[in-house]
């Protein structure tokens, strides 16, 4: 019966997010929250940037609708909400990189101060001795939050990819947390997937090209933050269900893509945040694969690593 109730919860979250997405895309067109084609973006027409907003609405609905205990849920919703609003403003008006970095840092500090979660230990990553970071862990956590946010932001380059990689990471965590008998955090992971799936369906054009939507920075930053939050909950503190090194495998593809692309840009004397067409999906497509095939290949690779 409990599994039946949880399945009903996930269906309700999916349907709410789907309905919200259809309504939000109409509003987005009226207020100009759309992505326009240019030399790097080869889609046709103006596409609403509401995927992230609908996912955030879906997860808010999930926490109101279900009765699973999730630690610090109000703090998470506040932090994620700040990132969603900032991302939506950036999608509409183009906020500077510095301003976004400051806001992301403030959100990370709020998370550490009010939840008490930070990367205190890297586990036994280098051998038989546990690597404890102590106070230095706060700086490492600040960098980890920034890295996760930007890794998922940068990988959002072809249809379905960000949604697919997010579901892989969340699904891997959800399974591990379920096996460790941690139903609250596991439910959170699967609820996020239920909220993301409607976006994937519309983003891939399964409802027709006229209903296509994009994630936008509001969604990519919120998803990156959500995943690093869950990883901190799962890998730090007493009795944590996952080893810290597991986190690297769970987000391996977005992380490796970000590191590789920033390294290549800096070698050329460019800003690490300068846009280009050297991401992993671009490389696969230049090898002769379609964007849909690249999406499938990368998502399967991420699933194998996770």
C-alpha cells in the first residue's frame, strides 16, 4: 500500500508539473521570457524558457502534497527559489557573470550556515586514512556548489540532455538512498524526476514543435544546486548512506564536460565562461551523430558511470 501511495504521489507531481508547464509557456511568450535563435542556437522560433520554473513549482507541490520528512526543506526551497528567480531574470535580461556568482555564493553560505551541512570529509579517497577537511571544508563546499551549478548549466546544449543527465543523477541517488532505508531523501529524488519528465517530453517535441520549451538558466542552476544539496545530505555527517567519492561518479559527465571545456578555453586565452561549440555533445555531433543520438549516447554513458 505504501508503494501504491508513493506511485500516486509521483503521478500527481508529474501531472501538476505538466499542467503548470503548459500554462507557464503562454505567460512566458507574453512577457518575453523566450530564447531567440542566433549563430549558436539553431532552433526555429522563440522558445519559452520555463522548464526550470515548472520543475521548481512541481517540487514545491511535492513538499505540500506528501508527508515524508525532509530535513531543512524550507531552507532548500528558499535557496532554490532565489536561484530560480535569478536565473529567470538572467534569461530575460542577461545578468552579469559576477552578479550571478555572488548570488550563488550567498546561497551556498546560507545553506552551510543554516543547515550545518558542508564537505567535512572526502572519505577514504586517497587510501586507508580518512581525509578530513575541517574548517577548510567550507571553502571546498563553496567551490563544489559553484561547480555543480555551472556543470549542469553548461551541459544544457541539446534537446533532452540536461533533463536526461539530471534524471540519471537523481535516479542513482534515489536507488542508493532506498537501499539504505532513507525514504525521505529517496522520495525527494524521485519527486524531482517526476517534475522533470514533463519538461523532457515538451523539450524533445513529443507534443509537437509548437509546444517546445527550454530549461533556461532558472532550471539548470536550480537542478545543479539541488543535486549538490542532496549529495551533501547523503555523503556527510554521521551514518551517511553514500561515500563522498560516489558523488563524483553520480555527476561524472557534467563535471568532466565542464572541466574539459574550461581547460580548453583557458589554454586558448579565452574566458572559461565564453560560449563556444566544443562541449561533448558538439563533438559527438561533429562525428556524424544527430542531436537525438548524441543525447542517447551521453545519457547512457552517464547511467553506466553512475
